[in-house]
C-alpha cells in the first residue's frame, strides 16, 4: 500500500470517528507505528488533521467549512461509487440541476458526454461538462465563492423561478434526524431554491456525513426523494431514512 492510499484511509477513518490513535491505525493498516506517525505529521502539515499525543483529531466543527482540497481527499472512492449510481438514475434528455462540492464534481465526471441539460451550481463543474458538445450546460447568475467556485446570492436563487427541472442532484455537508445541512448559509439558500424548482431530488452523500449537523439547514429528510450513499451507512441512519419514507440506494 502506497502512502497516498494509506493517508486516504486515515482521513476516511478520521471522518467517521472524529479521532484516531496511532496504535489502532497501525493495526488496521498493518504498518509500523513509525509509518503512521509520519503519515499523520504529513497530513497535519497539509492542514488535514490536528495531531494529538498518540493520534489525531478532525480539524472542524459544524460551523466551519474545511477547504475544498481537504474535502476532496475524504472518502474519495465512496464518492466515485455514489456518482456512478447517481448517473445511472439519470435518463438522456432530462433537465438536471447539479450541485457543487466534491461529491457534485464526482457526479459531473460520471455525466461527461451525456445527452442532458445541466444547470451547474458550480463554475468548475460547468466548465467540465461544457467541454463535450453533447451536454447542454446552463449556469445561474450570482457571485462565485472564492475557493469553492459555487454560485451564490439572490441572483442565483432567483434564476430558478422561471424553470421546472426534472431532477436536482443535491449534495450536503451533513445529515441527521434534523435534516440535511450545509456549512455555508448562502450555499444552503441556493440549494433550497433548486429544490423548489425540481420535480424530484436525489441526495448524493457519503455515509460519513450521517449523524452530523452543519451550520445551515437545507431541508428536512422527507423533502427529498432518493438518497444515494455508500455501504458504510449505519443501521440507525438507515432506520431514520426509512421512517422518513425516503428511498435509499447503496452504491
């Protein structure tokens, strides 16, 4: 196992647990404690975790959004599998609102070359999809968030009032019994406008985000139609989705 793969697995463990120990990681990954210490020090230097005596803790709370580069390294394989499962739900000819973030980018990669109309809530995603003439790409107005490249503001929210899309592929920073939440309040407001402008909503979200709450509420659990996640989803979280009457697809 190379260092990149090993460090990705460390970040995934940290995302699920909130803290990790050198001993547990050494046993789980079957490498020496010295190797784990070196990995943790490298990840800490990159701002991806906080080193503690004997291990590491996560860097953020529900009111603070980690940088895009940090989130991109977390649960990347799960996001790729989720993206493929979401793409399978989309039919050629449909009109789609596609959310931003690292999971939204994974979905966009799975949709390259599809004969669909996509309204992208992120200019990086719009550029990716626009490189193939088969896909018709729309972008709302608004302001571009530095570092995230998502489109926010009243112009972005108002852009959806004149349309009725077949599907909104939504991402979220966290999910709990309180609903789906987002770190940034302006991003959450645009997601709510997109939700209202769509006949159906699919939430693409990795299992590590369940049981957590971020700063700004997007919607209740029962306001979406389908949740696509990975096989690490806990039984309690499955039960909450079932009680809310939401269809669940494990990628």
